[in-house]
C-alpha cells in the first residue's frame, strides 16, 4: 500500500475538515464550537498521519475513537437539539468516520504484518 492513496483516510480527514468549517459556519449551541473544532482538527491530524504512514494500526483505532467521540459530542457538549445543524454534522460525520476507520483497520493490519520480517 502506497502513501497518500487510502480513500478511507482521505474520507476521515475530510470529515474532520467539514467539522472544523461547520464549527464556524453553523449557528452554535452549547459547546458545539470547541467540540467540533478540537475533534475535527484531531481527525484531520489522524487522517494525515495514516495517509503519510500507512500500516500504523494503532492510529486507525485512534481515528475510530475520534469518530465515536464526534458522534457523541452533541450529548457531551449540550447541543443535541434536533434543530441544530451542528448536531447533525457531528452525528453524520462521526458515523462516517467510525465506518471508514473500521474498514481501514484490516488493511492496516495486513500492511503492518508485511512490513515486519518474521
């Protein structure tokens, strides 16, 4: 697997970018801005790290955990009102990030196993 080619990591980084942009673009409720900014930036960083160094299985799990955190952020940050666009961005983006990270774990494990001589 070559660097910068895994679609799953591009999608996760894109979800992080959307969360960051939406933190500024959407009307905010509760603590939606800090939650979306922090988790979004961390998702971007995890996606870029996975793109630059494919085969880091632990980082795929970090990406999965960040997606799950983005999904539950509306309840933790007090912006889970159904009329809130920020909540919907968090829920949908978090679910997408979890799914693509879960899809990326097995290929990362395979690449990691190939990189280690037995």
